[in-house]
C-alpha cells in the first residue's frame, strides 16, 4: 500500500475516533481504532514503515487527548517493536493471535494509565477502571476481529 | 360450519327479492334491504379489492415503490426540520442565559471528543484568537461543564467535570456543607472528604463554593443522587448527577471575564 494511502487512512481513523465513534459508545467506552491500525501495521508492514505509522497514530492520539505527554506515541512504537520481535519467534498468522495482541496491548496501556493516575494522586475508582478495561478490550477485540477477517 | 338446505336457501332468496321489489315502492323498507345486503356487500368489496390487486399488480407495485421512496424522503426532511428546531431551542436558551448572566461569555460549539476512554474532554471551535484563555471556566445554561486545558489559535480543549483529573470545591446549597467534587469517567461525580455528620440529602443541589479561585461561586454542578460511607468508615461520600448532560453537550459558553 502506498505511503500516502497509509497516512490518509491513519488520519481518517483518528478523525472518526474523535467524532463519529462517540455515537457508538457502549457504557461510555469506544474501540481504539488507532491501536488496531498500529498493530495491523506491525503485522503487515516492514519495521521502518510500521514504526513511522505507529508514531503518527500515537501522535494523533496524543494531540486529541487531554494529556500533554507523548505517552501514546511511545507506547505505540513500543508495541510495534515488541510485535516485530515476537514475530521472529512465534507465528502471528492466526486471526485469534492477532486479536489477542490487540487486547493485550490495550490492557497493558490501561494498566500504565492507571499507574500514572495513581502516581498523580488522581486515581480512577477501581470499579470504573475494571469495568472500562473489560468493556474496552472486548469492544476493541471484536472490532479488530472484524478488521482482520476483512483484510484477509 | 352450518349446512344450509336447498329449500331454505331458496326461501331466503325469494324473501330478499320481495323485500327489494317492495323497497323500491315503500321507502321505509330501503334501510332494511340495505341491512340485509351489508354482509354480502362487504365480502364482495373485499373480493373485488383482491381481484383488483391481482389484475393491477404491476401498477400497484410501481405506485407502492414510488410512495415508499417519497415517504423515506419526507421522513428524512422531517428529521432535518426536527434537528433545526432542537438546535434553535438550545441556542435560544443559551442566548437567554448569556443575556442574563453577569459574566462576559463566549459561545462555542463542540467539534470533537477525547479519543481514549481514560479522560473526558471535548474540543471546541474557539481558541486564543477569540479570547479563550487556558484555565477559563466553561459553562452551559444548565451548569458547570469544565475548564479549558489547552488553547490553540482556533480551537481549545475543555476538560469536563467528570474527568478524574479535575476537582472542584463545592458546597451544598441547602446545608452549606463544603466538599470536593471530582469525576469518575462515568455519568456521576463523587463528592469526597465529607465528615460523618455531614448534612446531605438526596436531591440537594451542589454549587461551586468559590474556594477554588478559578471557579466563580454559585455555578450549579448537579444534584445529589446517593450518599454513602467510605470504605475506611472515617468519612462519607455522595454521588452527584451533573446538571449538564456531558455525553451530549453540543454548545458551551466560556467565561472570559
């Protein structure tokens, strides 16, 4: 896929996530399309374009977020690196494995967010955190399953 | 079903014919004649309709298709009119509030929301060029919405009051009990650090206390929906339903003075 098309798709997904996807919230939770795109990039593209796409997706997410740090940019790049290393040891062709990678990345990101909020002494209530993490991983997992089936 | 004997059938038919003939001459018999033929007329009309539907099937199909499309178009148009009406209603309320309030406010529309599920923020279409400053309080004609966290030239980010990173000092309107309200990412806010003997009742209105310098005193935050004790048992908390429906806010006012 041409680089221009990849970049356009990432930007469109970011805009969709910030505007339209709000109408598809389930219990205040929406799927993370940018994360799905990043994981897909790590699985299908070479290392350099995948990392660049991850940085772009993370940067877009950080720009629209409240948090002023570059947390998502770093995390997305880290997931790409991790998946590439994992791909050398374990086959990642199976759709279930790919969906599992998306869910695992989501859960670890959420745990890091929770850790940061605890450190900043503004903890998200545990019940809300567990509910959000469960619903978000389920919702994003389902969307990523449809996505990976579609591009197969 | 019942079996009608041939002789009886012949008798009833003859009777009907006599009544019909007589009805032509005797006016008061006409309603009786019509009553007799009501059921057969109904059955015949139904049968005629079915025959017509079969015979003119293609014509009816085309007409039905055309009417269905027209109906869909009209429904869509009605929906657009309804949207305009609702927007008009909201803007009128906002304008009325803007005229009444002593603050100098700037109206803005919500153009986006935070992309993650761990913060609650919106993006508005006014920035520093329009006079929006970082830290400015954002309200609505219903109550407090949040605070500006970042400004660009043409846009700004507003962190909503149901974000866990935002805390507002508040006061119960009835009992004047002070507390601290913060978000839970859900539909409710939580008012924490309340003493065990705090006088708080369900449906009490909670306002900004003015102790936090940024938030003017007296802005409505919401109403208490539930109270309870903290896990430690040392203090109480209460759940507050925000006055503003934060998940569907579309227009806001930024206090610029």
